[in-house]
């Protein structure tokens, strides 16, 4: 797997080299979010946020591109043929300003910590 992982790392570094570090308006969009269909990493690069799957050996290769259109609101502007092009992405914040959830193309995604608490509450400490 070393070769596949190395390719994934190179593609990620190329994305940063091409687009630059995160712009101020997208810098707060990073994080790992889990939902009904799996886990997604939001990676701010340049003026866009890339939604990647950590399960892929090369997550940036088919990453979904999100354009932030106003604070806490974005739109999917680049996706695969079966993706959610044009759909809304938004961050939900708590009273203290912490991002608690992300709505991604109509699906609620939550942080790993929040998901862990919910699973323990529902199913115990198995």
C-alpha cells in the first residue's frame, strides 16, 4: 500500500502547491465530519474547501469542491458525475461559536466526538 499512499500524499501536496494556503474566508472550514453515508474531511485550500473521503488511498483525486459564498454557507461547485453539484453546504454553530454540525447537500454530519457520545448514549460502552 505504500505506493498508493505516497500517490495520495503527492496529490494532496500538489493541491496545496496549485491553490496555496487557505484564504481567510475558508480557513475555519476544516475538520472531520461523520454522517449516515460515512466520514468526510473538509480541507480548506486556497479559496475553496475540498470534501474528501479519508477511506480513499488518494482522497484529493475525486474531492468535491465547495465555494464559500458567505460566512458558514457554501455551495458545491465541483463534483463527480454522481455528486451533488450546486447543493448547499453550511456550518451550524453553538452559542459560543464552535462549529457543531455541517449540513452537506441535505445531510447532517457531526463531529467524531459528538458522534461517539451519541453512540455511547444509544448503545452503551460496548
